[in-house]
């Protein structure tokens, strides 16, 4: 299997049945050579018509490489906006394009406080420059895990939404929020398109042609996402695939590994989760599944945060065979070098969403996972 995966990282992949194929390699540098794209998958329809593309004003905040890819797939140029810092560390934003009466799109993953400030000030600058409407494209919505009250704590996900509203955002596009309730943190006048990345991962794993795939929910909150992933993957196999759930016991005794509800013996497991941060949950689940007789353990985690020594720990975990994630967060150098990590680019995915919004197309029909 290792040789097979290595060949796929090098060559991409063959086209699939159902018109859903693996994407093409999109980067020339060694660190990015195994980043695959969704370009050839069923939801990407190609570049915008040149006459329509002329009216697209696409901006990016600092350290947002996915914005450059989105521009390429839309067939537009990034509009100029200077993002700098003053000597004391304050963020400086200067919009260097005429946006009066225009619909503008700002791409920014809010992975740090700096990115959040850049997005907020960019929206404010566009509003003061008389933009007609402002769409915030947020591939990764930071602070999303703080989405409920726990004692005397803020609901940070709601507070970020409030800040975006106050600055003047009109529309939000994001990928796989930590919980769907975050969509309700915005006022009804501000639509939120929360795009699920399950089709991206499921089509990739379909092309791997695993012999006995079984989708695994690593915890209770991952069950809905895992069900969607399993349903899409089942359609590519033309049969209903099995699923199992890991029931955690750490709230009783952290030394207990948890319990697998379902049969994973002899199965090629695919663990599906929203985020990989320290990697501890994934590593524990991989060890548990292998102890239960799983043939292989793979994972699809939409957002690759890789805090602390996550990549080193993943590389050292012999029970985990493959981790597939996306570039909603800029890929770290350590992850790019890892033979166990494959990063899928969702730039064509987001480009198609922007095209739908700009041309008033249907998002639900194009991105439906049912």
C-alpha cells in the first residue's frame, strides 16, 4: 500500500467513474508537489466567462496562499491590497483598487489574531470605500471550537461573528465549521454558506480502491460528518459501506482507550473528523482500531492545524497509515515533508462557490451531498 500511495502522490490519479476524478498536481516546489486539487471533480465547472470575470474584485489577507489558487481557477487577477504592520505591531490595511459600487470578495483563514484583525480591517476599509457588498471567504473559521458557554467564558465563535457583522460583512463562505450552530450566530440578513468537504475526501479515498473500507467516527460529534462521508463513498462503490463509532471513556478514566462500536476486523478504516490539532485523538483511535484487527487505518481531517509536535507524532505512529487533509489552513513545512500526509486543495471548490454567488447561481444544487 505504501508503494501505491507514493505513486499516487507523484502521478496524481486516473479518472473515476461517475465523472469524478482525482485532481492534478498544482505546484512546482518539492514541498508542495503532493498537493492535489479538486479541479477535475464534479463540482468545478471551469473558469468564469471573461466578461463576467472582469467584474470580480478578489482580495486576500496576509499569508493566504489559497487565495492565489482561487484566483487562478476563477480566471481573475487578485486585486491589490497592502497588508502591513507598523513598527509597534499594529495592522495596516490599504485597498489599492476602486471598489465603489462593486461586489468584493476577501479570502482569509482566521488562524491567528493577526489574520482576524486583517479580515476585520479589510472589511471596514471596503465598507468605507463604498463597496456594494462584501463577501468574506473564510476557509478556516478560527475560534470555532469555542461555540458554547462553559462557565464564565465567552462564546468566542459568536463574538467573532458579531465583529464581522459590525465591520459590515454581507455574506460569509466557509468550509466545514466545527458545528453548524455557528451559522446561527450571524444575523438572518447575513447568509452563511458552510461548504462540506466530505465530497473532496470521499472521492480521493474512492480512487485509492481500498479493499474493505469502513468509515470511523472518532467521537460522538463526528458522527454526522462521518455519515455524509460514508454515504458519498458508498455511491462510488455502488454498495452500502459499513461504519463504526469510537466511544470515548476519557471522562471516566483517561487511561482507558475507548470502545469501538462496530466490527473493524479486516477492514481498511477511514477516520473522519473536522480538525487535526495535536493529533492525540487520531493517534489513540488508530492504536485502538489496529488492536481490534483493522488492516489499515487512514484518516480524513478537513483542517490541518498541526499544533505542537503533531506532525512528528503522526510520523512516529506506526498504526496510522495515511492522513489526508485540505489546505484551508496553509500547509506547514513539516506536513509537506511527511510521507504520511496528503493535502488536497479546495481552491477549485471555493472558486466554484464564488462563481455561483457572483452569477446568482444555486449553491444548494451544486454542492449538495445528498
